[in-house]
C-alpha cells in the first residue's frame, strides 16, 4: 500500500487552471497540462483524465504500458474530434503522464513536458523525457540543462495530445522498490524549482505536495502547478 498526496494550484499569474490530475484506484495516477486559447486547454486536460478514467477500468489489470498508451491515443482522438467540431477549441491540446503501480512493477506512458520522477536511496531521477524543443537541443548537446531552464522557447512542445492524429507515446516499465517515492508534476512546478529542491522536499517533508507547491509559488508561481507524490 502506498501513501498518496496530490494537489493543484492556479499559481500567481494565470486566471484559470488548465492542469488536471486524477488518482484512479488501484494505484494509477495521471497529470495533464492543457494548452490552447480561452478555456480550451482546460477542456483538453479534463478530457484526457476523463478518457483515461473511463477506459482503464474496462480492461483487466495490470494496466501495462501498452494499455496506458491506448488510453492516451483514445484521448487524442476525442480531443481532436472536439477541436474540429468547435472553432473556439481549435489548436487545443494537453500533456499526459500516467503511472500505474501493480504487483511490484511500475508502468508509465507519457506525452509532452509534464514529468515523472523517482526518488530512490536519496537519488532523484527524471524517468520521462520532455517532448520539447529545448530538450531536443539538450539531447544534441547544443544547450546545457542550465541554459534550457531559461531559454525563451522552453515551453515549445514537440509532442502533445489532441493536436495531430499521429502522436508518439513514450512507454516503459520497471521494478518498484520499498521506499521509492514517485512524483508526477506539470511544468509549473519544474520551471520554478530545481531538481535539488525537489529531492530535498521529497526526502524530508511529511507534506511533500504542499511544500512543493509553496516552493514554486515562492519562486514566482508563473504557471498552474500540479503534483502527485506516491510513497511506496
């Protein structure tokens, strides 16, 4: 059994919250960060979590990475249909990061620049790779991670759910160890605080999500902030 903490905050700048998150029993977690004009991003992220929530219980567990991928592809099709039927929603989309823990294994599926982290033996590791322009430059060696954090195009995504018909979903699975701590979060958190700060809070806090969000707000809170922490 795991301890689960989760919360979302509009931040200090935005008027509405385009993030969405959900905890689907047993031990399945989703974060989504919507984008688009007006309330369209809010619509896209909500459609993502609702589609995943509807689909997963309809298939047997474990919900391995192919099943998680299928749930994201279903959401992609649904968001595209909605965007094409309503001019106000044209161009909307969302990130998607899903984690499923079952019988000592973790399964995940991921699109966009929300993130999945694991803290194990006091070492923080980013499990997912950002689907963003600057992250591509980091992988090529053109930018350093430090330069990427302040790059003017750091929010430009190369993959998102609901924008085009054919998307590439990153998936994998791995063993879970007792004491692991997992964090799913949107970039409203990771753009505001460093991995070092994240690791310190996950290692020491009895209210990790509250402290993570407070730290992001203290550093500016320029975006919506959402986080789920799972302590195995």
